[in-house]
C-alpha cells in the first residue's frame, strides 16, 4: 500500500478519540507530527501559428504578483479544524488575441498511493465522497478577451464539525481495516451499522462500506502523521496544469 501504519497504535488512539474528541485529536496530531503538504504545479500551454496576420501572444501567470510558470502551494499542519488555506493565481492575457482558459488535474497522490484518475469520471466528486478534507479550485471565468485577466483560486480546508452527519466511502487504494471503527452500509438514504469481523470481511465488502466523519478524521489524521514520520514524504500531493489557448 505504500504506507506504514501501526495498527495497534491507531486502534488505541481511536478509543481515546471517542472519549475525548477535541483534546485527543489535537494531542495525536501533535505527537505524530502531522505535516500534510499539498503541491500544485501550474504551467501554460499556448498554441501559436506563425503568420504575418497573427497578433503578438503574451500570457503571464502570477503568484502574488510574481510571474512564474510553476506555482507551488505548501500547507503545513493540515488537520481537522484547520484554518482554510487559500491561494489565487492571476492569469493575464497581455495580447490582443482572445483566449480560453482551462485546467487539468494531472495527478493525486495520497499516503504514497497515486490515484488512477482514469477510473473516475470526476475527480472532484471522488475527493468529496471519499476523504474528509476539502480541495476546491475554480476560475472566475473561462474566456479571456484581449488585454484581459482572470483569477484561479485554490482552497484547502478540513472542517472539524458538520451540521449534519457525513459518511465517507472506503476506496480501494487508501483505506485499511481498523477493528475499532464502526462501519456502515447505506440503505436508501440511511446509513446502518454493520459488523465487520476481520480484514477479509472488510476487503470483501469494502466498496459498500462507509465511515462516519469523526472516524474518517481520526484515520487520516493519524495515518498521515505516521506516513510522513516514516517516509519524510508529504501525505498529500496534487499536480495541476493551467492552459490558456488562442481562440480559433
């Protein structure tokens, strides 16, 4: 699986989480040294036809006013209840040529496992359904006139509480069995507790199982801390690419 999780420590810590939610989560995160960091690389792709009638083509990507083709976002101490992280990339079309803007998620790696993006019809939906932290990104528009600009915004948050119960699916890549968790099956719009006796039963039913948010927070808070401590690598890595292309 590409990660090293001490199951006994995870189970013991989870019991404490249930008894003393706020204090225990903060203590566990501090003890395990959680230091999740998200990395986004942005670059441009612009087609240019060499023709005497084609106007000049000049596009800039700016991070806090500094022009760069690669912009990195680093998030330290990412944990449940963290302050929302936000970064805005300014995209300037300094030419007279109208253009269109689009972006692409190139790769997502979590706990050392690179997700196969070809399996998901929408990576945004997958992230929301399976993981308790939130990664949002969007541009304020997709069409650029000549001498125009737009903003591409990235937000990373990890809400600690929710007004309504939230449940997260167990994906085939990241989640492992933990006997101290309560697993759920979805029945219509309801989530019902189910007994999962061992790892074999978990594996056989994994695609139908859910964790409530409290346990999903516990799992990733501790798993990411253990992974980073063991490997020195970030728990979460995401690579995106931005494109500005001439309108034909």
